[in-house]
C-alpha cells in the first residue's frame, strides 16, 4: 500500500490532483478557526471549556469540525448543503418537474445542482440567524457567564449573518473545486476532514480522563472493531446477473455479453442515521427553550434528549430502519432499471423483461435492505452504548456514524486513486 502511495505521487497529474485536494482541505480547516466579526474569541474559548458536555448542537458541530461552537466563519460547515441536497432529492418524488430534470441527463442534473445551491444559501441564512440568536440568548453555552457577542447591535448581527452565509457559499465552492480538479467527491471529503479533525482531541481527552491509558485502549479497540465491520459490509454486494442479447446495427453486431447489477447491502449510506439524529435533536431543542421546572421539559430531557436513555435508543433504532427503507425506495427505482435493461436488450436469466424484472428487483432490494438497516443501527449504537458503559459519554463525536462516514469516504477516495493508478498499469491500494 505504501508503494502505491509513492507511485501516486510520482505520477505528475495524479500528484497535482492530490496536492490540490490536500490544499483545499487545509484552507477549509483554517477557515474553521477564523472568528466571525463581532465574536469575542477569548470568551468563546472560555465558554467552550465550561460547556464541553453540551450535545444540543452536536450534529451541526460535527459536520463543521468544531467550528460551530467557536462561531467561526465556517460555523455552519457543510450542513446547509447536505440538507439542501436531501430536500432536492426528496422533491423528485413530489414534483414531476424535478424528476423530469433528473432524467434529462447532464443538462437536467446541472439545473438541479443550481437549485441546490440556491436552497443552500437560503438555509445558510436561516441557520446562521438561528445560531446567532441562540448564542445571544445564552442557550448555546448554558453554563457560561460571559458574552460571546459583546456588542450585539443590528449592524453587527447582520454582518455576522452575511459572514456565516458567505462562509457556507465558500465551502460549497471549495467542495465543487475538489470534485472538478482534485480526487474524490469534494463535499464528502470536506465532511471527512471535519469529522477526522475532531478525533485526536477526543481520543486525547479519553486518555487524560478517568481510567487513563487503559480506557483509551478499550475505546481504541472498539473503534477498530467498528471500522472492520464497516469495511466488510461496505465492500459487500449482491450481484444480479444480466445477459444482453445480440443485435445487429448496420453491419456491426452488438450485445451478447454478460454483466451484473451490483447492489450494496447498505444502499442508503449514512443518510438514515443523519435523518434519525436530526429528528431526535428537535425535542431537546424545544425543551431547552422551556422552563426546566415544568414536568414535560424534565421528561423530554431525561427520555428523549439524553443519548443514553433507553427510549432514546429505541426510537433511534426504529427511525434508522424506517429511513433506510424510505431513502432506498427513493434512490433505487426498479421500474426505471427494468425499462433501461429492456431498452438495450438486457434481461436477468430466468426472469422475463419488463414488469417481472422490476418486481424481482424490488423483491431483492427489500430483502437486502433488512440486514442493511440492522447493520446501520448496530454501527450507530455499539460505540454509543460502549462509551456510556465505559463512562466516556460522547467523547467520540456522533458515535459510530462518524466512523461510518470516515471509513465510507476513505474507501471511495482510495478506489478512485486506485482506478487512476490502474489506468497507468500500476497496482492499486487494495491489491
């Protein structure tokens, strides 16, 4: 594997792409530490030290690489773009125009991408306003006694909203630059950078806390075990054989070849976990604005907002399984796949083309999604439960979901580098 890295950097154009990607990731991390105008960086650091166990906005803070709690230029991170992309995908089911654009090919995809950008900016304005409001009212750092925004004049607030929104637009542009001129999917790599950046400090805090180095080794073993499980499942797939009939076009013979449709066990990816976590964060957010002495606020805080509560974990698992089936049904259309196969003369051996093929694909997808959803729930719960038992709480950000994102993006990036190495007759990383 190390020799493959050396060969990658010896290839001029591949080395240029790798260095460009690394440079963009460095710029992204630098922007995560630049304070927004009007924010007292000293007071923010003091408040972070006092409220290090606050997990209210942990999801957004995870995807910003810790920039949210620092109220930096990149405080919102990539979250507005992720939300906008998911909304546009869901609207394809509701709005026929969006589905028609998706089927038009490159031109339609470009139009949908433009809609996603507009929606991202709109969500960035909304989210930045919300974050600044929470910071001004003291809800972002409940235990902090100093003001993180000393002079909260209307001009200052407007400047902060514009700065955070511009930071989101810049992140979106940086991600697109990586996709065009670098290696891998730009947005995924920026998420990878944000999550990976929080791991060293989290692991160091475990080693320096109660239990010391022994507890650190146990946590490290759990993380390695989950990584091995993720790699094994993410590489697994069900291959449905497809045979193409021979056909004459002019004087040339086409078809007659055999191939397969690769269906991953986890088709939905990390999206169900993000959906489930986002929904479970809403009750805690509502309860934090209520009176702590009220009975319903205490019940929500103890049962829904607490990551270690049995009811929270049970609802978490149910939501992951539900969204796994829901998102798979949106992203994989058996009727569309069957129509494309029939159009080009393809068929599954033993299955008639057309409607029977679509029904067979739907049957296979339904059965594969069952273990896939259980796998997602296990990956999300095993680290969380283990860390609660060990007494380290949520020191590993976002539990197993963060590991799932890091490993998944890492595997896809390595595959892209490997394919470019093989084009130059080199051995790849995974050999």
